[in-house]
């Protein structure tokens, strides 16, 4: 029997509380669900990169390597919330989401390991969506039916906001630019298993 979808908000932890846990020696497992490219650009030291699509696909197997002390991290909290739901559906209780994500973490001046700079996925979505809409509107002056391309992008963005999903973001995440070193399930599972307290 499957677990019914949860309707409540995820449990969150703020930056000061997480920093306190990390410094006190009772550190939870930090799982960053952003793309490998985003993770490579900047991440919390000691965190593990398990991209959201990989986590969703292999949540049952990953659950065996995670303990009750897990904090999920993404850019702002949206993808981490989706990951928390996936892990809750797989039977892993007490998973928390870093409130405000790595953006809030960095704003607070908390330690971050910096790599090669890359645009965050949300910024890429804004660039692509805005460019398509602008191009479609300009081109519709010569060929009026192209205005419907702009309307389709607007409808897609509206649906993304209402459903808290983003098909364009999922597609952009698959581009080589965003993949960085590809996260393989075996490598992730091995890293989680060898660092178990």
C-alpha cells in the first residue's frame, strides 16, 4: 500500500541552527539536490550531491544509506522540498529542508566551497523563457501566428508556478553545461555508506 501524498509543509531548519549542529559535532547528513554543475560552482562543505532527478528515481535505494538526520539543500528550497516529499514517500521520516537554501546560507556568510562559476538553473530558465517570448513577439510582427509561441511560454510559466514544477528547468538541467561531473548512483551510495557515523 502506498503512502498518501503529504499535504503539510516540510520541516525546515534555518542557517544559524544548521551551523550550530555542524559545529557541535552532531552534524546531519547534508544532501544537495541541485544539478552537478550548480553543486560544483558552490556548495556547503561536507555535503553530498544527489541531483533531484537521481534522488526521485532511486529514493528507495538511497533511503537505505540515509539516517534520520538529513538536511536537504538546493538554491532556494523549492527542489529540496520536492526531494523531501520523495524521501517521505519512500518512508524516511524527519528529513529537513534548509530554509532559503544555499542562497540564504551564503547571505549569512556561512562557509561555502567555491568552484567554477555557473549560472543557477532558475536564472537559466528566466533567460531562455524571456528570450523565446521576446523573439516570438518580435517575429510575430512579420508572421503573426508566432505570438502563440509567446502565449505557450506564458502558459507554461503559469503552470510551473501553480504546480511548483518546471519542465523547462528539468530540460535545462540535462544540458552538458549543468551536468558537471555526472552523479552516479553507485558513487553516491558508496560515499554515503563510507561516511556513516
